[in-house]
């Protein structure tokens, strides 16, 4: 098949989850004999026309001059270019800034859309933006030949709100097996003697709730928070907790090996995400043998099942950290979560599921 992938800033990954996914998917599909083209931002640091056999098309991106509005221009440019390529299938990753242009999608290509999370629920957006995103979600549903949900929660949402079937195909990860505690020295940490949280500084990730609970617990283990703090909420959090010397905001860390080692050697990894589908950082924590404390919601519970400690408020966090409960079933939870990665969430399985879906849709069309 000839497949186009839209909706990311491009590959190789320099940005985030969808870009990481696009990199794995596109390169593996090429190895399976398909022709794959990924659309890249003109601002992407990698400017070659090919990456590991994947064709790259760089489209004009105005985000550097227009801010977030530039994403709409970039998506439009990608969609207009796709009309010239005679793709059998186009995979759209997300819909936030692309579904407004749905009328320009090529008519002869199958359109498959990964619906991402419940973007209109994100509290970082004002009411008007949330309303737009709710409409944009419907545009994406109506203009797609088929939908992909990367969590059971999103799949249920699509069925309930739109009466639309979707394929449940999660995000992927690979087992981390090269742990080396030498990295901890540069962070002044000791193995299994610190708590860890990795997230964007946004209210729906429940970072404030988790840190409030940590403070209440009077636990003296360092609490490491990884994520850029240059937005308004990040600045608010750093100011609120600046008098607590054991809480350390260390900013963004982009070395994947360092992140995995920090996960592996943590005593407890906190995952506070409450909006969205299968969050990549959760699977990466599972794959790095971290014991996990997760916010109680359908998205997290459908992945972790019984193999995590759950919290719904700061008091739950406090009780977890002021008792020995955090050590309960540690080895069993970690082992079970590694089993889930191998059996349900390995990149090989995820990519095979996408290929199977694409081939089935193409066959049905023919």
C-alpha cells in the first residue's frame, strides 16, 4: 500500500508521543514492503527527504511566527499536498488543528483517524477553545472512513457520543533492560530512594494534588518532578512548593535512556494523567519496571488493572506515602505490568495491528 501519515511535526522524533509513534510505525511498515510518506514541519531539525526508507515531505509551518495558529496553516499545507500523492490510505494522528480542513482531504484515499484524547476536556483551554475542539472532534469523526481509539475509554466515548465503531489499538513500548544507576549521581539520587513524576505542567495531570499529598505525608524521600515549568501553571507550582526543599522541579529531560533509568530506580512513579487515551509515559514507566501510583480513572485502570496503587485525592496520596502500603505487591505488580507490555503493548504487536487494519480496510474498499 501507499500510506501517508499526517498530524505530527515529523520524524525522527524530536517532540512527543505521536512523533515517536509515527517513527516506529512508518519505518516498520516500510520494512514490511509498504511505501510510506510522513509529513514533516518545515521547522523540523531533520531536513532530508528520507528517513530509514520512509519518504519525508516538508510542508511550510508558520508556528514560529503565528504561534499555535501556525499549526492550522501547517496542517492545511499537508492536506493540500496529500491530494497530489495518490495515497491508498491516509492516517491522521489527532484532529485538533486539522479537522477544520476536512473538505480538502483527497476523495480517493481511505481516511483513518487516531482520535487522540478528549482534547475538549483539557482545562488549559478556555471555554471558547473547548467548544471549538468539541466541534472539531465531530468533524474528524464525520470525515473519516474509520477511527482508531488508543484506549478503551476513548472507544467507549466514540460509541456513546457518536454511535461510531472504532478499532482499539493502544500506544506501544519496549521493555527497558539496560539499567545503569551511574546516571543517578548527576541528579544526586540514590536507587529506590526517591519518588518520580513525569508530565506536562497542566492541571488535568493532577500534579498539585500529588504534591499536596506528598507534603501532608511528611515523607522525607526526595520527590522529583520532570517537565518544563515555563508555562503559567508550571510557574504556579514551583512558587507554591518552593519552600519544600525535597520537592525538586528539574525541568525537561529528553534523553530517553536517562528517563528510563530514572523510572527504573524510583521507589514509586506517580502518573496523574486524567484526560486522554493510553498515555505514552505510562507504558514507558511500566516497561521500565517502575512501581506505579496512578490517578483513579478509566483510562489508567484499563491499562494497569490491579497492578498499581490508585489515588483520587491528596489524602489518598498522603496515606500511601505515610504507610508501608506503597511496598505492597511491588515485585508482583512490576512483573505483571512487564507481562502486559510484552503481550499487549509491544511495538511489534501495535504495528501489526495497524497493518492488519489498513489491509482489511483496503480489501473492503476494493
